[in-house]
């Protein structure tokens, strides 16, 4: 049933967005609690914070694509990538206050994206084009009815027709049978690709 299929797609999309958003909001709340609203720390911490903000209210599926953000990938590997080398100890210590929790949250989000992003983006695109697919399905049914009522054969049907004509027959018989059925052959071109 098409309606249950659409519900399943919406469920996949909503569940993924909810899990990502929940994780990001929890971490943003922690940052605000421990470091204040909109903390101005290092530039790299700012990238992490911005990524979490995007994850907290997903506007576009591309917002979640951490692989395009080299800083996010670097920050997953080491604390040293969360700040500049010459950053003050004060800023480093502020980052350390939330580092473990933010790193864990970032890791959780990345794991969710890695494991479910393909299903999510597929669901998003199918939902976006859902009515177009429904129209195509109706057109396919109507075309089938028309072909049957008018005895029309599409070029895409020739493969199946030829298979039925030649199945279980040897090559000489096939040539003879084709010669009896058709007076003329028009061969436009032969390609093996």
C-alpha cells in the first residue's frame, strides 16, 4: 500500500532527525550551562559548535555531512585539533571543561550519520518526489492498458518477444521461422554495448 510506504519513509526521516537533533541539543545545552551562551573560544571549537547547531535543527540533509568539514574529522582524532597551537591556556582549559562530553556527542552523531545517512537521504528524496512517482505509476498502468487494447508493442518489448519466439529452438529453425513470419527486416544498427 502506497500510504503505508510513505508513512515508513516519513518514520525513517523523522527518527533519524530526532536522534541527531536530540544528541546535538543535549550537547549544546551542556556547552551553554558550562561555558555560557554562544561561547567565543577557538576557531575550531567554533566549527564544532556550528556543526552541532546545524544538527540541532536540520534544514537540509547536507547539514549533516561532516565528511565535507575537515575540521570536524580532525577534532574527532585529538584534543590538539580543537584549538590553535598558540592558543592561550585559559581558552584550552575552557574547552577541556566540556571536551569529553562534546567529543562523545560528536562521535555519536558521526556514528549515526555513518550508519543511517544513506537510508535517511533516500527517504528524504523519495518523500520529495513521492507524488511524481505516484504519477509515473498511474501512467505506467494507463500505458499498459493502452498497449493491450490497441495491440501496440514498444521497442522495449522486443527483447521479450524475440526470446519467446526463439526459445527452445535451434538456429536454422529460428531463421526459417523468422523468414515465414516477416517479409522484411530493417536492421538499424548492431552494437554489442
